[in-house]
C-alpha cells in the first residue's frame, strides 16, 4: 500500500463475511454500502463532527456518542436503543458508528441487541480502532467488576478505515494505537517495524481478519489477539483509565515477555525483544507509579480468560498461546521486577 491508494481486506465468515476498506477517503463508500443493505433509515452515532459521516440519502437520526471508557456502560446502550425505537428504526435498517474504539464497542453492542440484531457499519476514527477495535465483531461494555464483561459477537456489515481521520489525532492518540500494533510483533506480524503507518494498519487488519476467520467466537486461536491485554486491562482499571488502552497493552506486552522468561518458555534475548519492540514505538515499558502489585493480581483474576486461576497469552517455543493456571508466585515475582515510572 502507498499513500493515496486504498486496500480492501476481507473477513471471511461465510454469510457473515464483510470487507474492511483502508485508505484516504474510504468514508465516501458509505452511501453505496448503505444502499446495498436495502436500509430505508439510518441511525448515525458519532463522537466526531457531523461532516465526518457522508449523507446516505435516507432519513437519518444523528446521535452524539459519549466516547471514552467511562461511557462504555449498559446505560449508554439503553440510551441509544431508546432513541432508535423513537425514530422507528427496524432490523432492516442500518446503524453507523463514527468514533474511537469505545464508540465502536458501545454502538456495536447496541446494534447487536436492538431488535436482536441490526446491521452496523463502523467508521473508526482512531488508530487503535482502525487497527483493532472495529474489526472482528467483538462488542462489549464495562462493569464495575471488570472491563468488557458484558457483550456479544456481532459482525459489522463493513468497516471503513479512512486514513484521513488520523490526520487530526493528537500524538498521544497515535501512541495509543501503536500499542496494539506493537503486540502484533509477537502474534504473527513481526515485520512491521520498518513499514509506513498505512501499511502497518493493513498488516494488522489482515492478521486480525485471519484469526477471526479461523475462530470467530474466541474459543482458541483468537485468544492470541489478547497478547498483553491481561495485565493491560488491569492497569486500565487500577488507574481509572488514566493509562490509555494501547499504553496499557504495551506495558502488558513487556510483562508477558518477562513472565514467559520467568516460566522458562523463552530465552533472555526473546524477553529483551519485547521491551525493544515496545520502546521502538515510543510506548511505556514500565508499570505506572503508585499502582499496587496485589491489586493488579486481583484485577487479573477477573479477566475473561481466567477460568482456571490466572491466564495469560504467552510467547513460547511454538509461538504465542493461551496458558491457564499460571502460578501466582511467578506473576507476583515478575511484577515486582518490572521497572516503574517515576511519580
């Protein structure tokens, strides 16, 4: 992929298959995609300026999205569904999301439950959402007990990753997205370091599409996408989301490498590679200041993968895999040895 060109990545799921379009201006494909669904009405839920979503030539309800982890709630899903019903939206119509990963998560879940499933098209506007959150059909909101504990699998009708959206991102938001790109190095996309950003997005989407096609409902191989996420989600919760998702995943990726080394799964040079890759992107490699190790362990016990003790996706002699029943002592020792940011 080169500047000015677009790419199309297919997510092959039989009758639930769809395309992810990547490149400058792909948002302008929206009217034709909506027409292809046969929808009579459109509900647009957007966290961005109104002109970011093209007019689809149909009666349209426009709702403001409340972006950010604190708004990933069942109350927000209910708010959206009530407005859909007032507008007269049916399951033969279509919902469009425009915003970051929290917006695609919430709107995706609202689409999944409204009339037991209404088509949704995502226009992800952050790097993190384009490379990860908008693709794959995982939708969820948070509970006080944990992140993403209430959700559904609901594949979109299409995803439009317009690279022009990224031109407006502040540096920290770009860094946030790089956290998901960095972890790709250890789950099958280890040749991204020298590529320009558009090619990294395409490679990340292709990797995710292949894993989703092989394991749509996260029963096995798709667990690889959670590399770095077990500790990452705990850090987000422990800091009340002051540490952003991609930043937390980056720290979790370094931790996963160190834990794999502690368990004798990988040699020291591979452990060091984890920190080197994360550092290459300018991401944090140490735990945030003031976070208690015991609190992190307790939060990791509530991770969705932790059905038998503590569970992590870890590197090993055969590559990354889900490892359940990881000894708590090894986790605690690895946390204690992690560098920490200064207060």
